[in-house]
C-alpha cells in the first residue's frame, strides 16, 4: 500500500497511520507514529529518513476449473492497475489429452498476447497446452489494466485442470538466479589425493629430455625447465664452434647496404610495354590508361518515362477489410500518404504477398492512421520510406481494419479514408 501526500494540498494523513497532526508544509518531513515501528515488541524502526513506508500487496487467488464441458472463451480476468506481477498455476487431475489456453493483457483498446516465463524450465510461452502437466507461469503486467487466461480450444479427456491466478503489487523473485546456490557445498581441490584421472596424467607424464639437454641446476619439474628457458633467452648467448653465413647473390655482407643491382635493378626498371611502370622509391607513381568497371553507378533523372508508380485506395468497408494487391510481383514501396476523417483510429497493415491477404495473414508492417482532431479537420500520416524503400519479395498488398491485432477483421466505415502508395 503506497501513501502519497501532495505538499500544499491541505489534506491530512489519517491518524491511525501516523498519529495526530496536520498536513505537512512544503519541505517539512513527515513524522512517524505507527508506520515507522518494527514488529510487535521490537525497538527498531522498520526504516528511517523521509517518506512513508511502502507495503507490498496482492490479490486473493482467482480460480477456474476447466473440464470437457467448459465453454471455449471462458476466461479468468483480473484487474492489474497498480500491480506488477501475475502468477498463473495449472494443476491437472485425471486424464487430459488436449485443449489450449491463451495468456492476454488489455491495452485499453484490444486484448493482446503476452509472453510469460515457465518456472519449471525457464522457457517462455503465450499459451498453455492443457495436457502439459502441472506448471506455473510468471508475467510482468506493469502498465496494463487487465490480464486474463482464456480457453481457446476445448479440453479433451475425462480429467480437469485447475487454473489459479494471483496478482502482486511488487515483482516476485526472478525466475532465474545467476551464480551458485549459496546453500550448496562446493567441492574444492584439497591436495594430491584428489589428483586422479587427467590431473594425474599431467602430473606424471612429462616426457623425456633431448640428447645433450639437461635441466638447470636447482630446478625441478616443468617449472624448473620454464625458468631455465627464461634465463637463457634473457641473457647473453654464447656460441661455440664456427659459424658460416651464406651471403647470397645480392647481399652486401660488409655494410648491408641497399642493393643497387641484380634482381632489384630488374624490378626497378621499366616493365614491358602496356603495363604499369614504377620506381622502387617513396615518390608518386603516375598511372595512365583507360579504367572501367562492370557495374556503373546509376543516377535517376526525372522524365516523362520514369519515376514511381502511384496507387490510390478509398476504403469502403468491404468484406475482408478492403484486402487489396497493389502489385502481384516483387516490388519496392517508397511512400505512403494516408488521410482520415474517422473519429477512431484505423490500422493499415502491409503484406509481402502476391495474393489478397486475410485476417489470418501476417503483416510485415502495421501503421496507425490517427483519428481526426475535429469534425471539420482530418488527420493522417505522410510516410517517406527512405531513398532505398521497403522491399517486397513476392508482391505488395494491404488491408485496413479498426483493430491493431493481426487477426482483427473489423471493417472501416465507407468514405472516411484515402490512402496513396508510391512504388516500383
């Protein structure tokens, strides 16, 4: 339960919560009487500092028992305004072989699917198969006024499923905890006695040294060899015997000077006619000749024979929500101009298809056409889909309806919309 006080409102806080007193002035701390006390018999306050103690809250569980006689679309609906979390549990009794429920929240206009976490295996889902056994889902419903679980297909079998919904005003413990269980005993290596298997192999099978190679004095094991190698590569190298250097054909062994003849002279000279000539220096190298590329850049120049193809639609509230195919083959959509004098919002749904879409089709874009501001003025959207446009691989089609859901099949009113498309 959250208690708030607006400074200067002139309202008092109930005396049974904080004792006697008047409304605090701006900048004045609120005194404590009952809310700042700990449990009965405790001398320690629950909290200190400004502000009031905030208490968690929850609703009593709401239950629904589903069996083969339960009507489809039967639902458990709970109010979630001011709450954050919903827990839904399913307890199965008897034999259940089929059926399904959906999880949904209300956004103020429509019921929409919501995905919850399955506590048993950390999976997520927007629905529950009734033959899935006992389980529990957790949902974050902050910002939504209502939640429901709805029977979408009838239960099959002689058993039943009890559905319980609990609403809480503060987030519950997360479904997944990162790290080790603090209550578990973690075995740790405690000595040579645990060095078995691969550890024993590593400790004993070190191989044999090469001929004429010995380990540095004072060292032992792998660490001794590594320390000896480190010492050798960081100290002066002593060479015994004779060393013969092969200077090669073009190596000046006296001063290691830059080669001026031999192969380098050949490379620095002129290459055969028609090829690039270069000097092996740090200077600029002139390049001549004709250069071309297979694909040339294209510049669009307006004329009477090129440009975008326009398409205009005046929705009439026809069957299938004015389902229309603009182009029945691959194309690109560059712009949309949508105008409305309707008093309610309308949703434009675009589809990548060469055939007329239906409410069972899935759109690739859903665009809001807002309601008019006054009866004398209209409203709309003017969308420029960038210079690249939006690609439609199969065809360009659309539908209009009054609901945002992909499956909404509510037609618009005739004579209230005008939609223009620009495509190629």
